[in-house]
């Protein structure tokens, strides 16, 4: 069974640019959540996708957007990058049948300069 | 809104010492509670969970009991090992349909010395 994978591992972008992060969910998982983890902080919920629809969103501006594909993989897009967007971005997947079991990927470290 | 408060770290212990990491929460309704662990350079891993009051979650020698009366979910281990050095996060899940977003504490760093 393949776990949750994310790409790229690390990324450096300039303020104002756009970035796309990718996540492949664990086999059989139809729900994907994205979290932002700033250095020394706990993760903050960005949004969740279930069957290609966003069905929950945290306190993040619209320049944070996402997609989920028919194979349940997902993308996180961030437009007009700001310095404060520098963080570890985590993807977690789960099955709707096991709502308490979220499995996290290793994350993408984004640095905005 | 819902929130999770963890004891601040870092916590430094000698091998075989007893570990307690305090976690308290504020929530409406009946959340599920979790402990996640993040080893250096790795992603978050679910350590244990409890989905209702008085449940005890346990894994790898770690335990935590869901105490509704004190709104707490303290993590304990009787004898820590060097390999337990990591950051530990307490989290709660709002049980709102399929949108079970996790709300996290700030994390507690644990260093275990040989």
C-alpha cells in the first residue's frame, strides 16, 4: 500500500509569484486535506476536498485554492505569494469510511523570498 | 471557537524517565482527540486517538485518556527512549459531518538523552 506522497519536497519562490503543490492520496482514500505549518507552530487547516469538491475551508484568503482529481490526487495553488506564506505544506488523506484516520504526507517546504 | 492548548516545550528527559505532556481543549459538542508525532525530517504520524469520553488511546507504550470533566487528553509514557525524541502534537477533530478538520496545539518538543 502506497502512502501519501507530496511533490516537490522543497521549493523557493519570489514574492508575487504563483506556486502549485501536489499530493497523491493513499490508495482507497477519497478525502484530502491541506494544512500550513509555520516554523515552530502547529498545522493550520487550509481546506478539504471530498470527491472533487471543496467541502471545508479554514481562515485562508481566496488566493489559496485547490483541486481534486478523479483519482483523488490533489493540488494546492497559491497566487501572489507573500513572505508569510513560507511554511511546510502538509497534505493528509483519509477514507470517508474511517473519518478518524488521517494519513499525512512528508510535506513540501516552501520558502518565499 | 474550538482550540487546543499544550504545555510548552522543550521537554528534556533522561532515558527511562516518566513522560507527561499536558493537553487541554475547548470545544462545543463532542470532539475526537488525537496525539500526532513528528520525528525529525518526517511527516506527521498518528500516535493514538480517542473518540469519546473516558476512552483510552494507546500505542507504542504511550497512553492518553479522554477526560470530558477536565477537558484534557494528557499524553503519558512510563519509560521513554532516545528514539521517542520528536515533536508531539495534540489535536481535536470537529465531528461535523464529513468535514473533520483537525485543530492543533502548538506542539511540544521532546528530547530524550541517553
